[in-house]
C-alpha cells in the first residue's frame, strides 16, 4: 500500500503545472492577453471621454445664453367699398434676453410671409434687419416695420362684364433670426414650417427703384418689460 501511494503522489506531482505567486484574476489575464488595454493611448482616450461627458452634463444644466420671444400684432380689414378685397398687416415685437456676462452686439433679421391668391405659393411680404445691443443679464426689444398686403378673391366685374382673377396675398406667418456676426444664435418661426422658406420665398411685388423702406427700431428695455408690455 505504501509503495502504491508513493507512486500515485509522484504521478500527481508530475502532472501539476508549476505556478509562481497567486493565480491570475480574470481581469489580469484579460489585460495580459490584450496588452493595448493598459497602453498610455487607451488611458488618455478614456480620460478624454470622461471629461467630455462631464462638460456635456454641465452644459446641459446651464440656461440658454440668449432667449428670443416674439409678439405679433395682426390686422385684417374688409374693404367697405367693394366688399371683395381685404387689407392685411402684421408687425413683430421682438424681445431678446442676454443671460450671459458679456455685452452683446447682435443683428436681428425678420421676414413676413404670405400666400399668393393667384398661384397659392408662399411669397415674401416684407423683410428687414436691425442692430441690437443687449447688456449683460438684461433685455432689449426691436420692432419690425409693419408688413402690409391686399388680397382680392376671384369675382365677376359687372362693368367690364368679365371674371376678374384673384390677386394679392394674405399674410400667413413670420420668422426671426438673431445673429452674432454670421452665426445664428437663436431663431423663431410661426408656423415652424416657414423655416424652409427663409431666404427663399420670392417677394410678392418688386420694390420700386429708389424707394427706401422704413427703418425698424431697436430699443433696450428692462427685464420687467419681458413680462408685460405697455
């Protein structure tokens, strides 16, 4: 029995693989088989990704530096004489709030859109731009020039004894962009679909040569006036 046990112990000892120190963990074994895991480049990329995620989280919590609010004054009056044509008008009151600590020299652009009575295409009734300086943690507003258009439906002219085609355009919406240099900081469209027509819609009537449009106004205001306008 002693001889058999001694033979078995020698056989087991011969089959065992030599090890030095503690057995490698699964993580250490993975790192050993993949030497690029602990390389300096990999560590730098991991730190960069973590820093980017932190910055994105901080930026998501910060309030927007520029806020834009637009009020619209609309009118549509029937022509009392013919009861066929209507006169439409729209004026934009544009409020810009600067939540940053910097004095901002901005540019405000606006476009007023209409729909042609004849072609039913979207046309540009009016457009303009104005400079606007907004102090830190303050607000300012800019008034657009009033856009006007006249629309007339198809009707029978008894005097001419013929059918008169529709003419003019109705006003359907507007858009505003606030820029710093060439960069658009914020924008507003009503309805939102008019964004696709910004800068592309053709004017309803070409301006007469030598005719200067009225200049829009830009005025600094206190933050209170953002809540209520007199």
